[in-house]
């Protein structure tokens, strides 16, 4: 029995998943392997084949897989029978995370916020943020932007633009008005001025919003970058019209754009910031809503959730802050790495002008705009065959998105980019041959 199962698994390695797992699975379709181990910038399948990881769980693993400092801290905590789960009771692990957050993240940036722990997903944090903004203002409407992605539970999904995800709801997605993001109509159209004009016009038809929610760099939406000037205007517009300004930093935060928060150095003071993905540092589920103290108007237990106290995530999140954010050196490294990455992507773009339209993004959240999935899909497939995991984003899956670990070595970064360059060139050549035929 055991033997026949093993041989069946060898001949049809995905049979178990095809038999038992829902059709809804998605990344497993782009990356057909059974992964087993992971370390640093690499994942290994069960046959020991290595893959460079330029996806990192969609920016959940900004510090790479199984970072030794986080692993050590977690193993010590488990060894000492540290509390794993305690609802939202006080725990030593939570206290130590909060103290590290205050001392090394908030205070040095002169930020004063209360921390609300929600259920462990990004969508959980967005739901809480929108609910709180509605409670504080007594209003229903929320302004969200074209190509915004905020999660797929109903409240967050209403703020998400993507029609594939919205189509799954089969119930009206209400309480959100869509407005054009920075640059949506080209660089000459000031969409912030449009937003202000529509909100200021008593017959503009847009209900006064409880909040304006925005990503500083749109991750799933295709690496669209908002300018500091546009963001400052939007923050001002929010306040002028009595709304809270929410930055969704779930993907762009935790160092991805080169600083801990994506909006640093822009003169912004969001009323609410949502965080998840890389917050725990090691891939453990954890989400956080940072709220200006004056808006922390919840009644005790009014918004709850069983899994708001993942102590293992608190332990690794504290280790991540201690390891990477005790001073400015990591941020400086990420900036340098970003320049190296941008330079290489520009070279790939120049060498393949028939298929690459643009280099997009900011920090270590950069990618290639190849126009459509007709180019990006074969690149993703070919890259995987050559040992590189890379994904697409954008309305037409037209962006090849590099989300390498922030602490990847230059050697590994170059190796991954060599594979990417080779795959883009090969697909460009195939297309040229196809159109000549
Ligand atoms: C991933 C993401 C979310 C949703 O997080 P989940 O953990 O998938 O629910 C929300 N906002 C942004 C900007 C994201 O990138």
C-alpha cells in the first residue's frame, strides 16, 4: 500500500492536491512543484531542486525564508513553553513586540499610534480599519482607487478594484466610491484635483466619505507609484472633507520600498495604517492596525476575533525589528539593492524593446511592464523551468513583479535577474518569429 502510493506520487506528483484540494488554488498552478524546504532566497522542492524566490509569498518574506535570528527566537520561545495562544490577553511576547515597535519603529519616526491587533490576515486589518473609520465619522462611504487591492472579504473587496476578485462575491459590494489613482489618466491629469472638485460639489454625487484608503505603491494593481505630492493632496482632501486618511501598507510596508513604512519622508501622517504580510518577518500570520490615539474609539471587544494574539508571530516580529530596524543600515542596504535592481531591469528593457514597455515601481518593489499576459505568462513559465519563481500583477497581468527578499545577496539577485533576462529575450524572440510567420 505504502509502496504503491509512493510510486503513484512519483509518477503523478500533484495527484493528492488534484483529488483533495479545491479548484480555487492558484499559485500552485503557476509553480508546479511540491515544495519542501526553504532557506534564505531559495525554496527547494521535495526532490531537492532549488528555486530562487522572487515572489517571497507576495512580500511576506521580506527577510528571506527561515532567517536564523527569527528561527532561534521562535525555537527558544517554544522550548520554554511560551504561551502560543491567549486570545487578546496580555502576554510577555506581545509586550516585548509592542515595546520594540514603540522604541525602534514609532518613536524614531515621531509617530504616535495605538496598535490594534486584528485577525491575522491583511483583509482582517482592512476590515477593521474601514469599520473604525465608519464608526468614528458616522459615515458609510469610503473612497478607494482604481487598481487598488485591499483583500477579498466583503468589506475589503468592495475597496478592491480587480473584477476577477469582485466577481466572486455575488452580492453587491457597497459603501465604496472608486476614484482614479495618481497618473491613471496620464501624468498631465491631476486626479487629486478631480477628487477634491467632486467632493466639494454638492451635486457631484459622491457621498461624504468616512475614509480615503490608498496604497503608496500598488502591489497587486501593477506597481503603480503615487507621487508624494499627490499623496499629500489626497491626505489634505480627506481632512478637508472630514474623512480619515488610511494608508494600506500591507504589501509596500516593512521595508519593501526602502523604508519601514512606504510613506516615510513624504510628510504624511495617516490616521490609520494597515500592516500584515511581512510584519511577523518569518511568514507567520499577523496583522496590525495602527490608529492615531484620538480615533481609537472602539468599545472593549466591539471588534474582536479569536486569533488576535499569535504569540509566535509576536516573537518573530520582535526579532525582525531588532535584527533589521535597530538602526538605518538595513534601509540603506535596501536602497542600494534597489538601484542595482533598477539598473538591471532597465538593461533588460532596453535589450528587449519589442516586448518591454517600461520599468515600474519603487524600492525593492520593481518590475517590467510587458504589456500583456501573452508575454508575461510564458516568461513566468520559462523562468520556473530555469529555477526562478516570479509572478505577475496588474489589470492584465502585464507586470513581471520582482519581490526578491530585501536581504538577498548581490550574487543571488544577479543570478535571478540573469534568468529573467534570458527568459524575456527568449519570449521576445518567439514572438518575433511568430509574427514573421
Ligand atoms: C495582500 C494585500 C491585502 C490582503 O491581505 P491578505 O492577507 O491576503 O488578506 C490587502 N492590502 C494589500 C495592499 C495587499 O497587498
